[in-house]
């Protein structure tokens, strides 16, 4: 008599439902690996930016002067006193800060506008193929590639009153001025600072706009040329509308860089900038490290941060609304 071995029937999963594989520890490690690799960068960002920012905010609520430099934690709390002094425009400190702010706004608007205009014009011009275009592109990027201190120190020598190249060309050769001008003091210091800022910043606009032009199909220009559109009409109807997303980011980046620029005026004028070129960044430095009033300087820095956050948020809101309206 033979015996039949009965096997337990294998249960099959319902149709349409895939059997889930057990989660393995190796898969968990693979998923967490990118975050572990980013952890050192996040910690470094925390130490370099966020921690000093928090300390600066705390310092803005203290009467931190030269008497408490050794142990700034013992400085007495002043509450909103430093902010009240900074925004009291009838007092000397607030009046000087308001003047510096207005100078910075005017300087930023002119610098960003000229950088965008020159960079866009150069990028459009360089779209045509001609001999020496690659060399000319490389020369255009030299001001942006040079270190800031090297470039600005070169301009300092060029702006010298007695033996500077600027006065030599304008006065000795072209005879456009009655006498050599002082470019690093007085009202001319604003134009000297604007010249260096534009010379140093427009190659970045040229680089970004050139990259944006590569995404515009050439068929659009060919079709517009067949329809009889001239050069300016093609730029107005095709180039500028196609570059709108690129220009929105470019203008914002140039604005933030220019408004916060400290290296250019500091190297150009030193610790004490002329009144006509007294930017907010240098003014805050003078309030903190020249007069040794770190509490007031920190309050000014916080106010500057809040202003830039409001402007950036409003700009992004307006550009996003304009983009949605254009899509509709």
C-alpha cells in the first residue's frame, strides 16, 4: 500500500497585488547615503552663516561698545534701543544711515541697469559668427575672472590724480577736462565706484544671457527674417521675451550682489569712503569697527537683511504673477 505525501498548498497573492519584498538593511543604507554625504556641507553652512547671523541678531539688542569687547556676553541689554537710534533720521546716526541707504539704492539701480544693458548687447552681438569671436568672448570674461582685489587695485592706480591713466587720457590726450580730476574723493568718487562696479559685473550678465540665447531656436529668427522683420524687431519680439525667465534671475542676483558689495568700495577708498560713495556695507563697517559700536552696527545689519528679504520676496511675487499671466 503506497502512501501519498500531502503537501500544504501554496497561497498565491490576489491578482493585481504584487508581493512586497522585505526591506533590507542595505536598501536603507543606500537611501540614507546621500543625506550622510550632505551632512558635512550642512554643518559647515550652519557654522559659517547661520551661527554668526544668530549671534549678530543677539548683539543688536545689546549695548556692545569697546568697553565690552573682551567679554561681549556681559554687555547690558538695550532692547530696541539700537534700532531706534538707527531709524531716527533726525539724529546724526539715523541721518547718516539714511543718506548711505539712498546712495546705495541709486548706485545699485545704475550699476545693475548698465551691467544688464551692456551684457545683453554684447551677448546679442556675439551671436553672429565672425573671425575672432572666440578670442573676443575670452577677453570679455577677463574682468569677471580676475580676483576682486587685483582688479580694484588696478583701478586705484588708474584713478590717481597726478599720474593716473584716466586723467592722462581725458585731460592730456582728449582735452575733455580743464584740469586733472580727483576721482577717489568728492563727488567724482560715485562715478569712479560705478565705473569699477559695471566693469567688473557686466561680464557675468554677458555670460548668463549668452547661455540663455542658446535655447532660442534659430528657426524663429529665420521665419521672422522671411516675414520682413528687422534686427530691432527680432530682438524686441523674439529675443527679449524668450530671455524673460533668465533676466528675472539675473537681475535679482545682480541686485543682491551689488547692494551688499563691500570689497569694491573698501579696496577703492579704504576704511573711510567719501560721502558721495558711502555705501551701506561700508557704513555698517565704519559703525562697527571704526567707532567700536557693535550693537548699533549689528542693528543696521539686521535692518539691511530685512530690507533685502522684503525686496526679494516682493520681486519674486511680482515676477511669478507676471509669468502666470503670460502663460494664460
